[in-house]
């Protein structure tokens, strides 16, 4: 019989996290536009937890005969998976509004460091990225629409 050498805190964290399988987490980012992504806590194995991005490529109707929806396992790539340690709290935010609040805090830090009218470098072929002022206005507007 093998002995389990994990501490009581690690064992309780793993047990606590296994109850959260299927829970959605949200992240917000701003590249050329505001993007909200949904991540689902899929499984807990050992000391690791796995999140899968839920979008039109990874989630859909699994069978034509039955009405079952779920993850389309063939379409899930490495870019659609995230791993985290179970003894830490789950990454990302529990709601869309929480993800937008975290993005606004990040934008405030960037405004403090670079100034409100800062625009990132871009190639001459592309459209310029919006300034931090525009990003903050659009993020606040999206947050107000959720309320």
C-alpha cells in the first residue's frame, strides 16, 4: 500500500477544487478590441487543475442523434488549455464584471506608468492601436452595460 505524502492542506485543497468542476471563470483583454473569454474548470488531477476555453470551436453539439452539448475534444488545442496548481486559488475571475474590473485596474496601472494618451507602436500597414484613454472608456462602457 502506497502512502500519500501530501500535507493535509494540499489534500483539502484538491478535494475542495474537485467540487468546482464545471465552474466558469472569465478573463478580459484588450488587443484591437475588448475581448471577454470564458474558461471552464474541466478536471483536477494530482496537484494540477485544468481550464479549457469555451468558444464556438471547443464547445458545441456532440451528436446529431442526441441533444447533448459539450466540449468537442478533437478541437481543443494547447492554446485552449491552461494549467494551474490546486493549492492556489483558481485563476481569472468568477464573473464577466469581475474580469472587466481587473482589466480596468490593469489599464489604470498602465495610465499611471505611461500617461493617458499613450499609444503602442505599430507597423505602418496596420491601423494604430487605440490610446489608453479610449481603451478605458470602452471598458467602462462595457462594464456599465453589464450592470
